[in-house]
C-alpha cells in the first residue's frame, strides 16, 4: 500500500521533471449526455496564486490517434463544457487539462463516448386530438437536436389501449399520424417513446397521455335526452316543493313580505292623519290584497281617502 503510494508520488515527480507539470491532476472528469446534448465536466482546482486557472479540452476519434483542441471549449474558466460530435455514432475520447500561466496539470482522460449508446433519451411531446368517431390525431414533437442528428432514423414507438387496460397495440411511427379503428366515446391512453432505427434503441422514458374519442350521434342524443329528462323532473319536483311549502306557510310568508305597518314605531310617532284610523285595529287576517298593495304603492297617501 505504502510502496504503491510512494510509487505514484515518484511517477508524478518524474512527470513533473520530464514534462513540466506543476498543477495537480483534474479529478471527476465525467460526461453527461441527454438527448445528445453532451457536457463534459470536472472538479475545480484551487489556484495557488493570483494567476487565472483555465481548462483546455481535447478530443480524439477512435480510428485516429491525434488529439485536437476542441475549439467549442476554447480555454475556459468554467468547470464544464458542452460538446457536440457531428454524429451520434462517433466514438470519441476527451481529455482535459488545467493551465495557469506556464503551469499545467497532467491530462485527465474520459472513457470512450458514443452518444447513440451512452446518451439518455427523454421522450417527445405528444398532443392527442379526436378527429371523428373512430380516429384521433397523434401529433409528435421531438427534441430538435435528436431530429437533426438522427434524421429519418428517429421514430416513435406508440403503445395504446383503453384506459385501465393493458397497452394492447404497439406501432412505430415515422411522424404525426391519424390512428383509426378506435371505438367511439372511449378513453384511450397513449405512451410514446423515441425509438431509433435500425437497432431499435429505445428512449429511457415515455410521454403518457389520454384522450376520449368522440361519441356517436345516437349515443350523444341519448345522453342529452337522459340529461333533459333528469333536469325536467328535478325542476318539477323543486317547483312543486316550493308551492307546497308556500301554501303550508302562507301567513308566515305574508308576514315576512308585507309586515304590519301599524306595528312600526316610526309610523306611530308621526301624525299621519290621512292613514285611516281603523288600520290599527283592523283584523289582519281579513285584510285584502288590494288594500295592502294600495298602502305600499302610494308614497304620499294623497289619493287614499277610502
Ligand atoms: C470528486 O467527486 C467526489 C464525489 O463526488 C468528491 O468527494 C471529491 O471531492 C471530488 N474531487 C474533487 C477534487 O473535488
Ligand atoms: C492578487 O490580486 C489582488 C487583486 O486582484 C491583489 O491585490 C494582490 O496583491 C495579488 N496578490 C499577488 C500575490 O499577486
Ligand atoms: C469506442 O472505441 C473503444 C476503443 O477505442 C471501444 O473500446 C469502445 O467499445 C467503443 N465504444 C463503442 C460504443 O463502440
Ligand atoms: C514559468 O514562467 C516564469 C516567468 O513567468 C519562469 O520564471 C519559469 O521558469 C517558468 N516555468 C517553466 C516551468 O517554464
Ligand atoms: C425522463 O427522464 C429524464 C432523465 O432521464 C427526466 O429528466 C425526466 O423527468 C423523465 N420524465 C418522466 C416523465 O419521467
Ligand atoms: C415539450 O414542451 C415543453 C413545454 O412546452 C418544452 O419546454 C420542451 O422543450 C418540449 N420538449 C420537446 C422534446 O419538444
């Protein structure tokens, strides 16, 4: 163990002497790739003095042995850099080095990387629209980068079935299409993955959505008829209930709507000679509708001499 450690130190010192490295090796050099958006990143070094640390990235294709600077990552102060191989099937290795003035670190190298194999693939955006009784349109909106880099090899694996049932049908579609032979008025659920031909590499997850196909005219007429009957029956019951309650409580309702004005102290306090005297001892139950409405409607009592 100790000899192993000492050996590493010796190798490092010899490297320093021979190659002039004076910064420590960069650690945690990793590549993260999602939908072929590739990012290489590494852990930052602590600068020893005021000189700015910059990082340089180089790449090498599998069949060539020549390292080239990756210009997209022109010496950077960040601890990550996006890189885009022109093709998802390019097998590329990268390496990164820290530079500060004329001091450099040893190169840290990644594992070989091939986007088609290593990139995680999300899922396309999907919109479902009913077209008619037995068909609906499935509109698929893929990631622009995937579409550009894969072209026609990028297809969409669509699984669907009725809600709460297993996905029965599977089809690989080249683009947005109309799906036929569905049942009318039924809710269908869809899962859509990316699938890349010819080796059928599948996306890592799917979009999930559901839609209900249109109802046939007969079914919707029947439903409307049922709803109308229910509405008519309910309103009938409600109105009869109201009438019944009103009849039962006629006098109380009348009290509430047309209170006995003679009981109002405001009226008693003032001298209203034109209000008929007999009003105060009028038997309420014998009062007629005409009389009540006459009092309410006449603001100045001028016409009421009866
Ligand atoms: C490398 O990553 C590990 C785990 O994430 C972390 O503990 C370590 O500090 C990192 N190395 C550097 C030099 O930051
Ligand atoms: C480091 O830079 C700061 C300002 O950026 C300066 O004040 C300081 O003197 C510098 N130190 C050295 C050792 O160069
Ligand atoms: C890339 O090339 C290396 C050898 O240079 C090989 O080991 C690796 O398997 C290749 N990667 C892929 C995905 O083919
Ligand atoms: C780095 O540059 C300084 C002057 O800026 C010089 O003194 C030193 O010898 C150089 N070191 C190497 C390893 O070239
Ligand atoms: C699909 O996977 C990606 C990463 O692999 C994740 O960011 C995203 O949230 C996932 N989407 C769903 C719907 O699970
Ligand atoms: C899906 O839609 C969301 C929100 O509109 C958008 O941010 C995202 O980029 C879209 N994804 C794809 C693959 O088009």
